[in-house]
């Protein structure tokens, strides 16, 4: 290894360490909020006593959140390992040594939309059930990708990997329902694909399917889902009165789905659109497509550019309704067209068979993960973190195929990462400071037997999930339980200005 390569490797190691150190810093700033207060108090222990009977079948997620809400250190370790695991596995799944892919993956994770960030990463309960299974899915996909290459090369079957995929499939199926369904469907499709193509299926894939299926059986055997089916659950619901109720549920959910799945991902969409246009340019430069293909390509170009322009304008002016009350239907339509444009570019402009298969797999994964969300309620931004990460995989594949490794790009990506690191720090440092002050002050006032205790809302509340409770609400009650003070303790909300004066005294 020459000096130039040694210098490059040292830069890579330094960059990776810098990313990990920043993630440790950032994750240590996140406060517990909302359901975290329930899981970290006696409520969580009561749920454990019945082993979540009639609560839900998210057994692995429930057990982990019980631990993470009782240890900040463990929470930070698990969060950092998960977030960096998503970044690194996304990079490795491209099967490439372009370091800019890791930088791009980091940038896209740090620029995740605020609504997803607060529910799937910052909020410990959401993180446990949505981010954790996402990294497990990526790990499973990485093992599957490696083993598929081994099978094609007729290498010996690795029983350890088979056991690992069995365990991964089982555990990953016990976090959240639409991921459970995805794992069963995608693992079954893999088994069928290999059986049809090769007339035999590697034991590793069978193990992954069996693990996912067993996990799904265990999850949905929980009595909660029977209550949901019988409309006896006060929180969750599915259509049970035939096709009309199904259509009504789809109509209720479609706006949330197209917005959270595609429209709100502005930075990701801009990067994705740029790479799609580069892919089209590279294809047209080297090929002479038929009239049909050229027509599809032109339609895709118009759709991609038009969607990004509309998204930017909508971001600048969120109150703009281009078609008045019909605007949601228009946005749904153009979101579908944008997704179809990705599919058209995949089928028409990607000429390498392996790359095309990988992109088709990712697009299919997004569709399978999204479909169950049309018929359940409630659905939140957190449900779309797995699909956001799969969009990142699509971007990395397109970048790998369409963009040459360039030091200028690396510097641009490095600057982007730094900007978002500074931005996120400027948001969560004040949150951390106020949260520590608030908790400490409440406990001191309680110990001094104060009859009324002043509390303040945490700053940047739109970056947190249920962190700022209303008086006499269930969240106030759970917050008191979490801190270990009686529920009849009276809180008095004060303004930030009043709070700052209190902290000075």
C-alpha cells in the first residue's frame, strides 16, 4: 500500500470516527417523552407482568423499550449502533468501495424529514419499533445479497448464516405489524424465485422465511388483534364491514401516505431526481431507444422535474392549494407518477441485469411495506422510516452507477453533513438543557414539599413527540409517574421568560 492509499484510508477512518462521535453526542441530547414515560414507569412493568396480553404482539420491541427507558447509556449505545448500522449497511449493500456512498448515506439520514425524525429516531418508543427493525432488515438483506452470490458461485452453504437469518427473521417480525407482513411476503417471494429459477432453494432462504413466519404467528396470536378485528380496541382499527368500509379507510389514509412516503422527503427527492436525470442522460448518450422508450423517458423527465418544482414551491408556501379542495388528489396523482418515473427509469435506462434486479427489489419492498398502511389506523410519520431508508438504497445504487468517484463530490457531501450536524445540534442542545433543568427543578421542588411546581415547555416542541403535555392530561400523569412523584402534584405552566428568571434565582 503506497502513501497515497494510506492517507486515503486514514481520512476514511477519521471520517467514520467523526460520524460516530457526532451520533453519540446527538443521541445523548434526546429527551424521553410521551410513551417513554409509560414504558419507563410502573405502567411498563404492569404490561410486562401480563407479557403484553391483549396489548400488542411487538414482543421484542416492547422488551427493548422497557430497558432503554431505564438506562440513558444503553439507549445512546443502541441508538448510535442502529443509526450508524443503517448508514454502513446501506453503503455495503451497494457492493462498492466508493467512500462517497457512505457520505451520501450519512447526509440523507441526517436530513430525514422532521416528522419522521421526531417519531422514529428522537422518540425512544418510536425508535425501538421502527429504526431498530430497519437495521435488522438491512442486515438480513446484506446476508441475503451475499448468500445469493455464494449460491450462484456454488459455494458451500453456511449453516451459521442460515441460523442467523432464522433468528433475524423471527426477531425482526416482532417489532411492528407492517414490517412483519413485509418480511413474510418478501421472504416467501425469495423462496419462490429461487425454486422457479433454480428448482431448489438454499436452506438460508428457507430459514429466513420460517423465522419470519414464526414471528408473524407469534405476533398476531396476541389478543389485541382479535379486539381490533372486532372493533373492540379503542385506539386501533381496520375495515371490517366489507368493501365500502375498506374504500373509506383507504380514502382516510391516502393523504398521509403520499405525503409521508414521498412528498415530504424534499432533500431526498432532490437528490433522487438529480440521479434519475443523470441516469437518463447516460442512457441516451450511449443508446438509441425506440419511439416507445423515448416517449416513456420524456414523460419521466417531465414528471421528475415537475414534481421537484412543485415540492419546492409547496415547501416554501405550505398553504398553497393548486386545485383548492382537490389539491390532495392532485398531489396523490403526481406522487404516483413520480414513483412510476423511478420504475420507468429502472426498466428502460438501467441496462445491467443485476442492478436492475436490485432496484426492482427495492421498489417492490417499498410497495409491500406501504400497502398495509392503507387499511389501518392510526398511522404516523414513524411508519415511513423503513421506506425512507429503502429510498436511500435506491439513491446509492443510482449514484454508484451514474457518478464517478470525485473528490469535489466528497467535499460537497462533507459540507452538507457538517451543516446538518450543526443544525441538529442547535435544535437539540437547548432541548437537552431545558429538559435537564425542568426535571431537576421539579424533583427539588417536590422534595421541598412545594404545593405548586412550575414547569415549562421544552423548546422546539415540533421536533419532539408529546414532550410538552397539557394540564391534567394523560401525558402529565405519565410524566409524573416517570419522575416518581405523586399524580396529585400540581404543575403550573410558565413561559420561557419566566422559567429563565427562575433558573437564575
